[in-house]
């Protein structure tokens, strides 16, 4: 599933779905269904249009949801989709899927970390970084990496909403800024002394 932005509404509905999954003792089953649903939405532009279109009447949308999903997903997920439809919140479904995956991962003690690196890490280095991050966060880290050669070296880590920037490019920029600041201060002192 492509990374989806989640908003407060998506997270509220995802939390409700997680509560339903816990109540039915079926977190793993519903998590898999939600992951499959998220992937289906990502891959099917017609389904994406169906859930997001404001011009389709609610009763027609509910009928389509029934035709598409009834008997093909668990009763819990089907009823949840009908609730979203009744409340005119189907457009939030991609965000709900992403938020639900995050809640399930959190419940399992997992966290996604995006490492932006100047050069792709080999498997051994990536595993070491994931292990060390996991130890410091007390979680199991699912490490993904992207390459940005402009970093020169080091890495940027995105952990949830936090960004840790340990790139060489940022260090050089900070050093240049500090040198410029020191230069300005010396120039100011010289002007005052004269």
C-alpha cells in the first residue's frame, strides 16, 4: 500500500476499527483485510473514484459497497465500511487503512523508520541500523531507505513525526552558518572598537 496521509478523522475511525477487531479477537485477520483493501484502493482507480466522489448519492454508494464487499470481507469490516458510507466518510478510507496499519504496528511494538541516505546501505548495515534503533526505541524497527545523493554522507531518519538529521550536508550547512555568525560578530566588534 502506498504511503497515505492520515488526518484526525482517519485516525479516529482507525481506532474504532481497532477496537472492533480487539472486541472480536481478530486483530490479525482484520489487519490483513485492511492491508488488502488499502492495496486494492491504490491499484484500482475506479474504486478510488467511487469512494471519493461527492456526486454519487449515498444510497447508490451503499449499494455499490454492498455489491463489492458483502460476503468477500469479514462481517466486521463490511459493517465498518457501511458505517463510513452512512456517515459520508468513505473518502477517508485510504487514510483509515494507513492509520489502522500504524495502530496495529504500534500495538505489536513495531515502528516504521524511513532512512534517507546518500548511498544505499548494504543488507548488513541496514540490519545493524534497524537493530540499534530498535534497541534505543524499545521497538522492532521496520527500516526503509531512500537515496538522496545531496546528503553527501550520513543519514536522515524519519520516525513518525520526528526527523533526525545526521547528514553531512546539514552538518556542513550548520558549520558554515556558525562561521558566518562568528565572522559577523567579529566584524561588529571591530566596528564598535573603531
